[in-house]
C-alpha cells in the first residue's frame, strides 16, 4: 500500500465550500459591524445621520442609469450562475467510476465500481480478525481509488491485519485490474458484539 495515499481516497473534499461560506459570513459580519459603528456615531455624529445611500453616489447613478443597470444585471446573472454551480457541485453525488480494462473496439471490457468493491470486500472479510468490511470505489475511470472500512473482532492483531490487507487483498486487486497503484484509505473500527439479554 503506497504511503502517499491520494486525497481522493480519504474523503470527499469540502474545502472550497467551507472557504467560500466562511468568506461570505465574514463579509456579512464585517458589513453589519461597520453599519452599527456608523449608526451609533462611532465615525462622527454627522456621518451617522446621513442616509444609507450616499447622495453623491445616488446622483452619479442617476446620471449614468443605463451603464449602472447593465452592470447590475451582469453582476446579478454572474452571481446567480456561480451560486447555481456551487449548489450543484455540493449536492452532486460522489462518482463511483467503472474501470475500462480493454478499450478495443468490439471487445470492450468494463469492470463496474460495484463489482470492484464487492470483490475487495469479500477478500477483506476473509482476513483473520475481520468480522465485516465495507468498500467503496471512488476517483475516476483513469485513476480509481478505494475507501475501506474494516470492523475487527476484539483482541485482533491490527498489525497483522494491515499486513495481510496489503499483501493479499490489495495486491490481488491491483494485479487483477492491471494497475500499478491503487490508492487506498483504510478506516479501522472495533466490532461491538450484540449485548446479551439478562434474564
């Protein structure tokens, strides 16, 4: 198993969404705080009594009405498109790529993401100490990755499971799929046995 695990195998990244949400929130907070400071006369009594829209700015917009309207429409459409794109990207389900083993015309061979995940899961559940496993194929058709969750029985040697997973399960998956590398993120949990009823 490669030590440099691809980020796509770890989890879906929400860094962009979080950064944009933080910036929008920070901008709104700064604007609100500035409005409060001005309103309470923190920047001078005269400035606090002036209308919200500066009369000079209103006069300039009135004398340049057509360019101002065009700019406002363009900005509104741009913000709408960016917001729509952001929403679609955030709500889009994560890809589960199928793998093209042979692209020869008339003899195409495609392995589905479900088949890959099921095969790796079955092999992982045969390892000593593993009670159950969950596998998900992620990434793209050209560079797939795996996300594996293993539930271990109590008292299992974690080091042995890790070694067997790499040497037996993942090596076989790479060989079967004809891949030099298969980035994999592994999550290990202790399997809790069902509680016994006390009579």
